[in-house]
């Protein structure tokens, strides 16, 4: 019994010395052979334990060796780059965005200093308590709900820098400047915003700036910061790369504790280039004022006007009414203001000149006349008798049924110049669709010539958002309608197309551009807003030369006949109200019937007749009853233009 406990004594005692545990097996053998028992018995470790410890040590050593190899050899360059990035930080040196002038050198756009509050997410405190404390203080200064601020940050979770508040007002800016050192993660960024002179008049032409989107910033971080503004519409958008600034860069070196060691300017800031437009800003304002008066007088929703230089295609004015003040967007529009504008049924943000499509009415007739002369289907002197004020045509499906295509008046015997001047429907029914013994152009040739004049395609103007017009034809009608009877193109469709009725939809800019060859003798220019690109000292960088889309597609003699017809419209035809202007002018009016006794009211006029300086197209949309609306607007504008 004693020997049993004696063998297990080491397990019962708690005072075994560390060095006694590591005796070899000799002690145990001696005891078994001679019966000699040590007072303290040393128990060796199991062989498996030693082997496990050995292998574990080897694996641990290999793990640390491989990790060291990974960090120093495989990923060494990356860590070196990160170390350099931590060592250096780069700040942008702000530059100014280019400005915009009218053709006389009058500055239309200015840069105004502003300050934005920006959050650097990586610099927020790690402690949730500290983080919330700072965010709550910021929200209180901004008078913003704390939840709203947190939501704003969560919505931009992928961005390291988040613009929190733009264009800080003076009082709030002072508060932030005194507390910004205690608001870890936040910084005040100096910026500039646009100040537009005559913002309402220029809104659709110049456009406006808006806050940069995250994807825009990430695409070109060398040019932009997260608090920048970029062009969102008009010239500001089209020429963004020309106008935008190229900020300079400063490299700041820091030590391990973040203390600044040195600063070095890597690149100097460069201001954006500036633009000189073809625009006559006084004419622009005059047109806007006259359209506004007429729209309110006749009680319609909208109107549009565009004035072009017939010798270059330069845009002298471009007005879509109603409009908005583009300064609202530049300074930061409130949700309430945005909702009001966006829900306005008169669509003030819609650029009717380049994006609105309308029935043209009789505005089409000079183009139809040009095509008929070019195709030699009629001479300008041949007269067609309009003694009934209508033509009578058999129904395509039922010969016993007669369709009447009416004129607005009885014109009697009418040749081409008189037909243009008095806007004789019967004459243009006849040369467009053919009637009795007179051959007509037919829908195919009508469409071909309208397309030569630029209808049915974009003009290529240097503004965003332009749409192309639409010219119907037999192939389109066959696929558009489901009813088989409606799919057939009949003579009535050609008659309607010949006077600008039916399914036709054309933009005011397409109309104005199509009259350029008639006015200048054969050249159709691409309309252009920008004339020159200059530097900050107004030194010429690039001249944007006029671009000819097409020329000499109509014989100049034929165009002269059409010009004379438009001249007679003022002296003895549909536009005699323009006959007392300071200069001789020529014009073509148009009244497009919409149904329900509503009409689009058009006029296109050029002046002076002998040496034209301006082509002006105006449309007043959806005018109630047959009444003259566009014509008196043109008169007021031209009277001012040639007497100013």
C-alpha cells in the first residue's frame, strides 16, 4: 500500500521543482531494478507532447517567415507606396472657372466666392460617442435634423469626402470658422459659384452649374473636388471641358506624428478658358420681354424664338418662355423651389427652341415652292385659279364621297410669288399633291427636299438636348396605324403635308435654319452659339469658324423667286403690319391648326431685305382662335433692333 502511494507521490505533492520534471528515464529504471526510491520523483514528459511542441514551433516559425516574406517581398512595394502616401498629402490650389461674354464683350457670367462644409469620413473619431457628439453639434449649427445629417452621410457611404452644406451663409460660416478645429472630420472648403447677369433671359442658352455627382468626380479627380460645381445645361454643359479650371497642387510632407515638415508646389493653378458668343444680349432680353408680354396677353403656356446671323449661322438670340432664373441652381435651390419649378405645367425648364416639336402650318410653303421650282414642275409665272377657295377630291375608298380641302380665302388667279405672299393653300395643295392637269411633287419628293433644308434631323447646334423633327411618309403611316384603312397614304395626306398640316413635327431651330439658304442665296449653316475661345486676358485661343451643312442644292434663281414672294408678303400679303419698319423686310407667316380651335402661330422674317443681318423665327403655341400673335411680337423686336 505504501509503495502504491509512493509511486504516485509526485502527483499528490504540489512542490515539484521545475528542473526535477525534466530528469531522464534512468531514475525510473533504477527504482524498478534496485528498489531505490527518491524522495521526490521526476516524471518525464510524454514523447507525443514533445513532438507536438516541436512541430508547432516549426509551423509557427514558418508562418512568421511567410508573413515576413509576404509583407517585405510580395507586398513590399504596395506598403512602401502606402507609407509614402501617409507621408505626403496633397492639397488643391483653387483656380477660377472661365467666364462668358456676348459678341460685344459684355460679361454675362461672373464667379462669386462661396464656402462649403465638407466631411472627411476617415478623419471622424473612432469612438461612436465622440462621433455622435460632433455630428450633433454640426447639425445644430446648420439647423438640420441629426437624423437628416446621418442619412445624408449614409447615402454617400462609398465616398470618402461628402459635401454637407454648400454656399454657407455669413453667420453660419463665422460659427464654423471658430469651431472647426474641434469638429474632427469636418473642413471648410473655399469655392466659387456662378452669378448670372439677366439670369431669366439667358437661362436656356447659358445653362447653369450644379453640384458634381460622385461618379463625375471619380472619373476626373485631377480636375474636380467633391465640392465642385459642373455644367448641367446650356453652354455651361457643352463647353465644360473648356470652361473648367485646372487646379494647382501642393505636396505637404509629414512625419510619423503627422507634423508638417515641408510644403512644395507641384503645379500652378490654371483658370478655365472663357467664351465669346455670337449672342446679342440686348436682343435676347428684348425678345424675352416681348414674348412674356404676348404669352400673358393671349393666355397661352409658352412660346419660343430664335434669331440667327444669315451670313454665319451664329445664334444672335435664343429664348424659350417661360423660363427660370439660373442663379437659383447656382446658389443651391431649395426642395420647395425645385418642386414648384418641376411641377409647373408650363414646363419652364423645357427648351422649346431646340426640344419642342410643332406643326408648322404655312411656314413650310417657301420650302415647297423651292422644291417645285427645282423639280421644274411649274414655272414661277404660271397661275393657278383659286376661284372657289378649296379643292375637291374623291375619297380613296368610296369614289362617291368628295373631300373638300379649303383655303382660308379666295385668291383668284395666283402665281408663285403671290401664293407665298398671300399664303394661298389651293396653290400649294396643287403643286404639292397635284390637282387636275397640274403635276405635284408627291410625298417622296416633298420629304427629300424638306430633309435637304434640314428638317427631320438635328441641326448640330452646340447646346445639349436638341431633338430632331419628324416628317411623315407612306412607309411610316403603314407601320404606325393598326387599322388597315388608316395605313394607306392618300392624296389628302400629301395635301396636308404641302401646307404644314397633318403629322408633321419640327423644332423652331430647324425652321429658322432652313430659311438661311433662302436668305443668303444657298448656304445652310450649322447654328452655333460660341464664336471664340479666349484666355483670361481675352487673348484669342481658338476661333470657331462657321460650318456649312449644305450649299447649292437649290438654284439661286429659284431661291430669289421665293425671297421675292416673302418680300411681297410684307408689302401686300399676310404680313403688311411689318411694312412700316425702319428697314425693308421679308416674312412668312404660319397658322398650324391643332383641333379644338387651337393654333400654333408662326412667323419667320429676315431683314434688311437687300443685305440681311438677321433671320428671326417665332412660335406662340396653342393660341385660342385664329388670331395674330407672333407677327406683332416680330414687329416690336425688329423696330427696336433697327432703331436702338
